[in-house]
C-alpha cells in the first residue's frame, strides 16, 4: 500500500474524530456532493431520453415524406408512422409533385 495515502487517510480520520461539529459538517458536505452527482446523472438520463424521442420523431417524419412522395395518401401515412394527421398534412404540402 502507498504510505503517503495511508498517512493522509489517518490524518483525515484523526481530524474528523476530534470534533463532532466538524464531522457533521463534513458529512453534510459529502451528502450534498452525492446528491449533486445524482441530480446531474438524472439530468443526463432525461436529456438522453429526450434526444432519443426527437430522433424517433425525425425518422418518422422522414419516412412520412418518402411515403407521401411515393404517392401514398395521408391516412395511410398516418397509420404507418403514427404521426398526428395534421403533421402529415403539413408534410404533404412540402412534397412537390414529380
């Protein structure tokens, strides 16, 4: 084991064991830091889920554009893509006839 690390650990233990108020402050700070890490990880997970959802919607819209360009009607595209009818109608206006 690395001796400087052991000395640091022993010094920290001695420091914390001397004063109850200091130890409580240390524990409160550690809890705050753990909570902050947890909040950041939660935010990352939410951001990833939102990104995945946006990607799925973008893919559905692209598929709708392709289906509409192939001449499929709006109702058929709505059924396949599960996009709202108004959204598909809006996309159909973007498609130029060949």
